[in-house]
C-alpha cells in the first residue's frame, strides 16, 4: 500500500469517525438541541461577570480556578445576542467541541488509530454531563494538552508550531489538570531536546503556576487518604462496565490495576532509562491516568459516581485510560516480548471494546440525559416585569438549571439593570434590533417598572 493510499484511507476513516461522533454527541444530550438553557455557574457567575466586567472577567476564577475557554464562549455568545444566549452558546459549544476532535485526529498528533478516538470518547460509560453544556467546554479544550504531548516529529511547519502553542495555552487556561501533567511535558522535552518543546514547557509551567495560585485553596480540607488505595480499582472497575459488581473495587479491578501499574512502570523505564521512543505514548498516557485520578480524588475524596454524582470527574480518567490501552495495542511486539505481547494487546483491545459497549447493553437509558425546558427569555421577561413585591428590592431570582429539573433550579439574584443589559447586548440587538419588539412587549406590561 502506497503512502497516498494510506493517507486517503486514514482521512476517510477520520471523516467517518467525526461524523459518528457528531451523531452520538447529539444523542447523548438530545434535550439541549430542543431547548438550550443556561447552566450552573454559567448563569450564577459567568454571565453576570461578563455583563459587569466585560472581557476583563476572563481573569476572574470560578470555583477556585481559571476557566478561560468557558468565559470566552460566554462573552462571544453575549456579543452575538444576550436575548438568544442559550442558543448561540449551544451552537458555539458544538463547533468548539468538533474543532477539538478535528485537531486530536489531525496529523499534528502521533497516536496510532487516533481517528477512532472521538467515537471512543462518545461511547465511554459516563453520564454525558460535559456534553453540549457551554459551561463545561473547558473540559474539552483541556484535551488540547494532548497536542504538545503527542505532537508528531513531522510537524515542523509554522502552522504546526502555532497550533501547538495555542493548544498549550488553551489547555492550561482551561483547568488545573495542566499542573499534574507538567511531568509528562518534562518527559517530552527530555526525550526530544527540541527548542519548540522547551518553549512549550516554559509556557506550560508559567500558565500552570497561575492555575496553581488559584487552585490550592480548592483541595479538599478533609481528605481521607485511607481511601486512596481504592481510587485506581474503583475507576478501572467502573470503566470496564457499570453494574452492581464493578461499582465497588473487586478482585478483577484490583488485578487489572496491578497490571496497569506494571505495564505503565515498564513503559516509563524504557522511555526514561532505555530511551525507547516506542514506549513514549504509553508512558504519557500512564502518567495522565494516574494524575487525573489523583486530581479527582483530591477534589472529591471519591464521593462521586459516573452517573449519579459528579460524572465529569470520570471524563479525563476514562479518556486517558482508553488512550493508554490504544498505545499498548500499538507497541511493536518485539519491544514487549518479555511481557507476552499477544496476551497484553488482546486484553487491552478487549477491555476497550467492553468499556464502550457493555454498560449501554445493560442499561441503554444511561446513555443519554434529558432535562426540563427552562426558557431563558421567559426568565428575562419575568425579571424585567417583576414588581417590588415579587423581589427583594431591585433584584429578581432568575432560575438556572443545575440538574435539569425545573423544580429544583438555582436562583441567583439578577437586578433589573442586569437583565436589561443582557437583553440589549449583542450585535443582533444593535444591528438588527431583534430585542426591540420583545422589549416593547415588556414595557407595555402593566407591572413593569424599568
């Protein structure tokens, strides 16, 4: 098979994979496409801060760390239309997510079978909490840290360098996971000894130091380290499939955890000591698995669940576990001859397939999430037309989704001035006056007191 035919085959598989990912992405949270809403901290912090401080709100941390990609999305959406904020934010979320998947499957990345990564991410056994939610776009942009870590040695154009630098900046400014992944970038710079990777390491370290400044205060005050020994088997068990047996650590998950540690340490040894390039991706993925599980432990003390409580904390560990299995399957057999390569590769592929299928075969309803409609424009209307009897002074408790149940929403206080600014913000309001008729109806309401 010629190089051109291989490239054509890869591009075809990549297009098919991205198409399937897009379909699965919509299916996992179909309600977002039908009635987009503002969610959680986006409605409580990001939108009010954007209205009050503008683009300087990018540097205001949320829950103890910077989530600049999410705030950029909020600001861009309000710049288009505050009245139609949920719809614009939802559309931008889909576009940005797809761009991340395009980059991760591009020639920038040196990862065997990378074209299948989007499908794997869409099928992993976690609740789709971070899918289609504008607030959680930073979870997706943080995956761009894979670009500098797994960048191809053939990527030497100015465009490639630019993409690697931008991916590093967006990944580090999205979440504090960059702090725990610094050792992986150190390994990359140590292995390659290139100017680009030294520059990336410097940028990564500087931005991670900023994240660390905000994040240290968010580490759990009462961490029970006696539970830490169950962290790895708990994540691996639920990664295989979620049911009553694997929901708690058991002999299978402990055995597989030991196997992961042995193979991962073997890969690290061959990378750092023997300097064998073929083990580099496995070493990076192994470190990412351990560091993201540690991050979830420090943040939650393992009081989480892949479907019922904090499923977002399974997002990174499950993805990096999948990449770890993909890299093991791709290691040349002679390089791991002492570890029975056929058995290890076969087991890796089997676990990956089971992870993407078994949970959904047992419980298809867990594959998707729905929520009650919560009309953003109705809430703005109620805010603007409310009387003092309905509110405390000049404020109105705007309803914001946090779990999808319209009966249990968050109710941050918005002033009428803030609601008016939201309604009048955006190019669509300034250029096309889309807000004028809507505002006229509000002003004609008998109870309005603008």
